[in-house]
């Protein structure tokens, strides 16, 4: 059983659609993360939120827009995506935003762009 | 900046055989090291972590890892592999300075033959 829940598990969308990915953590953590996982590439950190404030934005295109309304929820709003954005998007959380904290991951959303 | 190399993209072992997955890191100070496992269709699960102290670290599911500073390595081992260990394994290093984040290797996919 995971303490980090992601919905939907699978998403197929056209390049002109707008959709959102949702992440919820039940661990009482203060930091939340979005990662992109593509085949044959390392995990790419996209965004970090600590205490609901965005603290990291790793040169992610503006077609990805994160939102963190409270410390338990994290969203990734998608619009006008490109085929290369097809990937597994993983949400994670940790007790605090520090380098020595283990992160707890959700099962991901498999995104396919038509 | 820190970096992680997992030299083996894919490893195949027979059930009951021993396993060693290699991880080399690059970082100027003492790193914080992690091993994660990802089963098909799931997110990453923490196997074990090393921060300081005893260089041989025990984790879940019968895994262990040894930190060797002289070789900049943190190899993962298991004496006897079970079919359920088939998954992808990721080594990660956390480092302070500039950005509080984990850097992941590209992963090693483990296949277990009956």
C-alpha cells in the first residue's frame, strides 16, 4: 500500500487538450516532487514544493504547470503537449526538502500524447 | 555537481543465484546514497540508504549494499535472488549545496530466470 496516490494511472491525450495529473500523499510530509521518467533516461526532476511553495523548477517548458494547494496535494496541469512529453510522471514526497531525506513515490501516471 | 553511473543496463540471473548491481558516484564530499526498486507498473520503493557509520547497510527484502569510498561505489547485493526480485533498480545520490535534490542513475533492469 502506497502513502502516495496518483490519478489517473493512464492518460491519453491529443496535443491540443488540457488535462491535469493529481497526486495526494497521506504521510504528513512537507515536500512534494514531480519527476518525468522516460525510457533509457535517468529520472528527471521537474518541480519541488516545500511547505506549499515552489522551490525548484528545472527548466521545464511552460506547457507543464504545477500547483500545490496544500501540503497533501500536488497537481500537474498539462496543455498543448508534444509527442516527446509521453512518459511516466511520478510524484514523490519526503518529510522535508533536504538532500538526505528518502522520497516516497506514487505509482505514476502513464501519459501518451497522440 | 554529483552524478551516478550504473554500468549495467540489463542483468540476467537464475533464481537462487547471488546478485550484485553496481553503482558508482561522483561527488566531492561524503554522499548520501540510496537504492530504489521499481517493479513493473509501479513507482519507486526505497530499499536502503547510507548516510554514515557502518559501510555495510542492510535493507528490505534481503538486500544489502556496501559503501566503498576508495572506489566511489555503492553496490547492491543479495545472496539468493527470488523470481519476485525481477524489477528495475536505481541508485541515487543526495548532495548538499546549491540544490537539495537526489540525482538518479539510469537504472539496471534485472531479469530472473527460473
